[in-house]
């Protein structure tokens, strides 16, 4: 099995097995462009599981809180996915995750890297920033990013929590904040899968089931 230390040796970083800014920058510089947009692919299971655990999975099409047809991990037609094809036709967990990974690679990862410019992010920081952006779409205009880039870390940490509406999102935002600023991981590699109630086509939130997504996510990344 290839270890982080092995990778560090290949990219010319001291092989200490620690994922830090120098390692991230060296790997980003060494990786080929796999997105077609000049953006290196730094995604892994741990990083993506952070967002999936917050978002949850619905394997067939459903209507969100404002009636928009949605599928998988919050994907809609705006993501270029024909979500209605999954109406009454549940997809596998792996298929849901493949669609999610494709969207992150095409939009969310490039957005996050662009927002932070030439500042390398740790694995924890990238995971937190991606989760924040997937939920808010605001990485390019968030004050906390600008403050962090300016070295005003304490203010950035406080500003992170400006994105706290609705109230149900506060716990997620706190976890993202603590991951970005303290490297404190809370994701477990598990996510909640919700069935769809009919004829309303709303997620049955009272019937969620926790599953281990790590193997499926590994295959989705391949």
C-alpha cells in the first residue's frame, strides 16, 4: 500500500507522513490536470466523506423544500444531471457518489482552489472549505476566506459562523469551522440514506439509515 510518506518522497518533500501545506502544495504541483480546467485532483475519501456525511444521500428523485426535483447528494438539473430519470428508480449508492464526485471535480474543487489562490490548504482545510462551498456556494465571496488570506485568523474564525441560517445548519457550520481552523475531524465515513415518501416525493427523514460509504466512495473516485 502506498503511504503518504511514499508520496512525499516522490514529490521531494521530507517524508514525515504528515499532511501539511508544503506537502499539499508539492502534490498539487506534481499532479496532472484531470479536470480539463487546469485544476489538479486532490480529492480523497476522507475529504469527500465530510460533505456527504453533512448532506446525506437519497437514491431516487425527490422534491426539496421548495419543490425542486433533486437526487443523490443534493443534485438538481442545475448541475447538469437529469434527476427525473431516477423517479421511482433508485440508483446504487456508488452511482449517487459518482455523480457527486463528478460535480465536485467540475465545479466545487476549482472554485475553492481559485478562492484561495496560491495558498496551499491542508487536507482538513480543503475538506472544510469544500463542505462549506457545497452547502452555501459562497466560497468566492465569504468574508472569512478573505480574512484568513490576510492573516486575520481570529476574525476569520468568527466570520465563519456568519453563515448560520437556517438554525438547523449551525451544527454543520461549527464542525466545518473546527475542521478548518483546528484540524478537528468529526466525519466517520458513514452517511445517512433516506427513502422517499410517496405520493409526496419528500424524503422520509424519520426513516434514515446510517451506512458506511467508504468503499463506494473509493470506487466512485477511481
